[in-house]
């Protein structure tokens, strides 16, 4: 009975030592995982900060492009107005030339 008890004590001691060893390994693994978690949190914060910066840069680029587009539109509108004005001037010149031609024809007929 004593030998069996000693054997059980040794077996339990061995199991306790193995369990303590496993606990130490798990503590180390938890420590490593906590470090990785902190690194991931920092990386996540950095990515969010970059995303905010990227959004700010994108907004700036869009605003800049819109300003340039408005300038181009204003220039195009001015060009269209000038073209329309030029067309009116040409129409007026054509009418004057037609009138002059008709006057010349009438004068030629009278002679």
C-alpha cells in the first residue's frame, strides 16, 4: 500500500511538474501574443492615420481639380461668346456685302 501510495505521489508530482511547465509555456505564449496585439493596435492606428491623411490629400486634389475645371469652363464660355460675337460680325459683313452687291447691280442696271 505504501509503495503504491509513493508511486501515486511520484506520478502526481510528475503531472504537477508537467502542468507547471505547460503553465509557464502558456504564460510565455500569452506574453508574446499580447506583444503582437499591441503591435497590431499600433499598426492599426498608423493605418487609420494614413487613411485620414490620404483622404485629406484626396480632398485637396479634388478641390484643386475642381478649381481648374471651373477656370477651364469659364475660359470656354468666354471663347464661345467671342466666337458667337465673331459670327455675328461676319453675318453683318456678309449682309453689308450683299447690300453693296445689290446696290452695284441696281446702279449697273440704271447705267
